[in-house]
C-alpha cells in the first residue's frame, strides 16, 4: 500500500494560503504515486474562537483533493511532544514519506523548532521534508492568515475576509423561537443559534447575506430600539415566508450594510429596514 505526502496544521478557515499548501500536497502525492494526507487538530493551541467548525473544515480540505484527513485530539500529552517526537510517533506510524510544510509553519512543543530541524529529523526518520513558498501574489491578496481574517470578521469587514478566504464567511445554526419583534414590524426573522458555540460571530450590525438561493438581511446585536440587551442573530429572508423553526440554516455573509443603532420609534426602524432591503436587492 502506498505511503503518504502529508502536511500539518490547524487550517482554521482553510483560507487561500491553506488552499495553496493543500493543493501542492495533492499534486506532489499524484506525482510520486502516493496518497495525500492532512494532519489537523480538533482545537487551537490558543483555544481561540474559530472560523470553521471541524466538520466544515474537513469538508473544505477534502474538496481540495486531499484523500485522508487525520484529526488529532489536542490533548495535554500531544502538546508536550517535541517536533521530533511528533514526527516519530505520528508521521512514521502513519507511513508518511514526504512532509510538505508552509514556509512559516511550525509544530511541536511551544513551536520551538523550525524548518531546518524538521529536515534533520526527517533525514533520521526516513521522511523527506520540503518547504513551500508563500502564497503567490497572483491570488489577489498580499498577506493572508487566520489571525487577519479573525480581525476582519470581528470588525465587520466580511467582504474583505471573503477575499482572504476565497469564499464567503458562513455561519450554520438552527432556527429557534425568538420574541417575534421582526414579525410585528412586518419583517419576520429567523432567530439563529450557531451549532458551533466557539465560532466567531461578526461585529454587531446589519449584513446582506445569502442562504442558498435566498437573499436576506441579517441583524447581529441587541435590538437597542426595544431595550433588549441579549445578543441575537436574526435574518429576514426577502420574498420568503415558509416556516423555518427547528431547521438548520447556513448563512453566507456578503457585506456589512450599516452599524446597529437605536431608532426613535418602530416606524423609523421600519423605514430603515425597507432601505436595507432595497440595498440588499441591489447588491445581490
């Protein structure tokens, strides 16, 4: 049975930089008549908010031609492994012949070792270790990282985040009963509770979104006009009236229309929502 060409990383977001690495892994595996593998983890070393739930991350990686995705639990024992110990325990055991690593990627305890160390350990263990260059400028972005994308989403710049991801940022959740404020205004909304509680929520505001063929307006915030203080994620789908309660919905963020703000009356809010709907129709 063939061995593997592998790469290692969190791959949170599976952004353009990750996609470049993963495609190179698939290409190298095909060239050497080996199988392609991505070794990733079920949690971040920093335990920060994530861009992609684990099941979505695996789907995105597989869609790039990776034949095997190995998800390791980020346990205390795993954290303590040095790079050499990790390579011996996991790469050798899984028959990895070639390790491709991003130009700035590090792994092992405290990420204390670098590429030259990996090459030396690989020579000892019978693994060829190769570094990949940065993402070519032809991809349309100068610098891309999961940290940068988190910053963009946290500030509401979901359109800029999409340029780095190579796709629109997505939240998936189930529709639950809310307080029916939108229905009373003539703009019924689906109140969405994310399936992955650790996933990063964009900054408070009003967004143009899509869900499959549907177009919508999503409000993230506390509805200050009505004195409500708990954050909600509510989406009003344009020209759609079916019951969505208890259904799973995935929402793709297109752009932020405006900040959330307090209105002097429900009537003033209704007029603004009409403007938001027209703007969303024009955008989409």
